[in-house]
């Protein structure tokens, strides 16, 4: 347009013609980002495919039942052959710690990788705009269609698009519910009105949420709704590698004109392609900013253009602020952060592994009777009452034998027959311990209750719990 | 308010104060209007479905027929249904049969805990730990027998202890000798009572209630039951009346238990809980199981 008098390389002509259409996102209009192929684009699809687990996972079977099932009404969480009961929930806090630190370490090292490649907001928006492009065409065509008056043809396209969006929203909600109830049963009951009311409410909420968030709010969610976007923004430092524009090399930017003139200016040809492909509509050349989700699509776009104009790639590339400014960079393994974060990660992971491998099939709790703390029996002994609670985490009823140790002259009353512990439940039993008064040296005598059982597999399981025997003041 | 409108063509109402403070006719934001109409629709929908308008004695019922009271009663029915499977079983069982079944025992203990709290704990303590003058229920020292049958009799018919006041029967030194003897018996589990004490015990009529061996048992029946009149077992370390010891024993011997016209006498009365429908037979049965399992049932 403006370069009629010059003789620029013909390849970038087309880019300049659309360059003025691309401008930085101010929230006023829908971002219609351009889609280019490239290694980062492929990487992005690859990473997004992790979410297939979310959709397909509930259908996985293990020993005849759903492999991963969070059975909230029965308070049982099935993970393959392991059953986790609420008592083991301390592991959840370690799991949350693990992922919180993982987020921190990844962000500190390679920027907002979560935002750019894994976040559901990013991935779902990506899929939604991909459908939009399939149906409505290129960004220019989409903008034209949006402005065009409503016709039957436009209505048809829009109806299909919104229908597909709602369908994806529905599948998102349905898959979520399928983790909490048997997935196959859910399919059978959901459409005939026999599923749980909470299931319908959840699916409705997710359908609406997905439709609105990925269909309309899109990058505005990252800008104004998402707290993690801001939190992650402060985790970056000078050594973090993020998609960044090499200002030293690129500036002063200028459009490609005559070859000799081009030498006097920087490598950036000001084609605005980096803005064009940006899903959040920002200009990476303005430096790191909160709107950048580090999805690296601008790297693909810029390399594309650099190839065309015959300049070296990497004007926009994954690099750190230190490197861009010519400071020395520390190798990964010499950075304290890497070690501290890795240490916490290893601790949390170790705790979870320990927990999962040491899940005891039975658990014993002992409650000492407080009113009265002790009674004097007619034979001159002191008696304490205890309520034992036996938790059976196995799927079979088991007979648990109770014994007690800690004092030579101790008699256990009420434990002649074993406690029959119901599966997945806590079975209480009231027992008494007697010690002759003359043999009682301490007001508080520590004692230990033992529970022993033989599983149907023949394996013998033991567990114990400390308690106290209380006598009168001497 | 200004008489003329200094801001014509501005879409204001013509109300202007302090030269330039004026009321505009701007429409409320659309989201606000949507919210307003949605709220109105909500109210209409709600009043159609749920009880709401106070018309006459009763509010309008709403086509769903829902009320908080109905929901509360449904909840009670659910609890009753859950309990019914246990209640139906224990209905036809004796206390001993319930105790033989650990599952039913646990249910009965949980159920009777409330009954015990309402009816028994005021005197016997929340856990059967007793109170001064009121026997401990968590031990195995029973005045009237610790079998389920005896406990049931005690709860249903109540108990009234009796012991003669010996202030005018025995000489002061005899009272002292007996009181010393009771303390010796208490400390030695019945083995170390003095000769003089035993002689008085046997000759002054004490055996009529406390038994020949002073253990409170008058006779043992072939089925293992014991015959008692509620007199204390003097051969164990447990005192019937607080605080125990010489002075306390002397007091009991001097003034007796439940003696009319003796102001210092000990009180030992348990009301009858079957009287006037205080407790039903089923409730008494549950309490029998509860008391029996407190720590000393026989």
C-alpha cells in the first residue's frame, strides 16, 4: 500500500496488506487470531491432548469396576486396586503441595507453561476457535461475517458453531461427573432422567460455564478473572526463559524496502504477524506483560517471516531477560531455586508414595472412658473402660482379635470373642482393663492395644494403638 | 432549584441544584434491568411453587406442596426407618439375648445413652460414675444384684434401702468397735476384721441383712442368683456412703438408712421408673443393657 514506490520482496507484500488490521487487545472486540502451522503449534496440540485423559479416563476398568472413582456418597476413593478412605486424606494435602510447587518450579524455569499449553481455559478456547475457523474461515472472513446482516446462511453457520460449542461444554460436564459415579451407568441413566440431581446440576453448570468462558470470555478470563495468571506473573525472574522479542536485534523496526536501506534498520520488519497470531491479542515486542500466556505461537509466526525475508530465525525466541541483555547466565543446576523446589517436590512425592504403599487394611482407635476415669471393683482391682474403633478398609468382613500389653498384672475383659469388623466401616467395641490396685505404681500407666486379623488371602495384619490406664492418686 | 434549565438538550429532568448538580434521565444499565426483571420473575415463580403470601389463617400453599415442617417430618421418618431394622429385632428379645449380639448391643448402647442421660445421670453421673450417696454403676459391686433380671427389677420398681439406727441400741464403745471393724474389713477385703468386731456383728443382728460372711448376700440360689436386701458388701474396698472411713461408718451405724424421725439418717431411695409410664418396658430393657455393659454386669 504505502510501499508502492519501493520494490520490497514480494513475499511480505501480503503481510503488509493485512498488517494494519492487527492491533493490540483492549478488550473491546473479539480476538480473531490467525492460525499458522509450525513446531510450537504442533507442540501445543500435543500438550493439549493430555486432556483426553479427562474425557476417556472414567471408562477405564480395573478388576471389574471403574479404575478411578471418587465415590463421595460412600466416602471411598478407588484408585485402581487401592481404596482410599477419608482417614487417608492427609495424602491429598501432599498431592496439592506437590502440584503447587510443580507449578512454581515450572513457572520459575520456563515461564507460564501451564497458561500457554495446559490450562483448560487455553485449551478449550483453542478448540473453540479451531471450530470457528473451520466453519467461518479466516480471521478476516470471521470479522466480515460478524458485521454482515443476519441471513439464512449466516444463521446456519452460527447455529452449527454454537451447537458444537454447547456439545463440547456438555461433554466436559458429563466427563467431570463420570469421575464421581460409574461412567457406564451414567450414560444409561442420564438421558432417561434417572441420574442423580447433582449430576444434572453439575452438567448444566459445566455446559454453561464452558460455553461462556471458552466461547465468549476467552482471553478476558486470563486478564481479569484468573488469579493464577497474576500469581504466575510474579514467579518469573531474570533467569526464566519465556518467549521474548530480541529488542537489540529487532530495533529500530521498519518495513522492508530496498535492500540497502534494510541494512540500516533492525531485523523486525514490522509485519505485525506476532500480534496476528496471538490468542490474547498482545504485542510481544512490548516486552513481558501480564497478557502473555507464553504459548509461543508468535515464535512460529516470526520464524515464518524471517525465513521469507531471508533473515536468521529467533528474533522472537524462548530466552531469558539476562541473556537478552547480555548478562552471564547460570546453568540450571547451579540455581538455588531449582534445588529448593526439587527438594520440596521430592518430599511431597515421597510422602504420597509412602502413604499409598503403607495403607493399612485395618486401623485401630482407642477412646478412654472419661466418666468415670476408673472404678474400684469389688475384688480390689482398678478397672478402666475403653471404646475401641476398628476400621476395616478391606472389602470383606474380618474378625479382629484384640489384646493389650504394658503391665504384668493386667486383665482384658470383653475381648474373648474377636470383633467382627464390617467392610468399609468403623466397628466399635467396649472393653475393660483391670489391674489390681496394689500392683498399680503409676497414676497414669501407658498401655498398648493390639489388633490382629487374618485376611481371606491368608495374610496376617497387625496394628496397635497407645492408650493409658488411669488409677487413683496414691 | 433553578427556574430555568441551564443545560438544555442534555436529557435532564430540569431539576438543577447548586448551579450544576442535576438529575439526568439516563436509563439504568441493561444488566441491571435484566437483573430486576429476573428477580421479579423469580418472585412470581417462587410464590407459585412455595408457601408465601399470608392470606387468611394459612399462607398460600404453593403448588409443590412443600413446607419446612413436611421436610422435617420426612427426615424424622428416614431416621425412624433406619432404626426400625434394629428396633424390630430387639423388640422380641430379652436383654440377655441383646447382649449376646455385639451389633445389637452397640445399637442399644447408642440408643440408651440418651435415656440414661435423661433419667439416670442426674444421680448416678453421666457415665455411671456415681455421686456421694448414689452408687457407682460402672463397677461390679451390686447392692441388689447385677444380672439383667435384677437390674430390670431395680429400674422398674425402684429401691429403698433400710438400716436401723443404732444410736439407742448399741453402746458408744460398741459402735466404735464395729466402725473400726468395718474399716479393717474394708482395707483387708474381709480378712482382717477384729474378733470383737465379728462378735458384735454376729450378735447384734447385723447378719440379718449383711449376711453371715458380711458380704451382703443372704443366700445363693442354684441358678447363681443371690438374695439380698440391698445391704452393703462389707468385705470389699468399696464404700456405700461417702466419704468412707471410721467417722463415716460410725455415722451410718448410729443413724441408719432411711430411718423415719432420725434427721441424720442416710438417704437411699431410687424411684420406680415403670410407675406412671415414666419409662416403657422397651426403654427399661435398653437401659438394662446399658447399665449391665457399663463395666460390672453379671
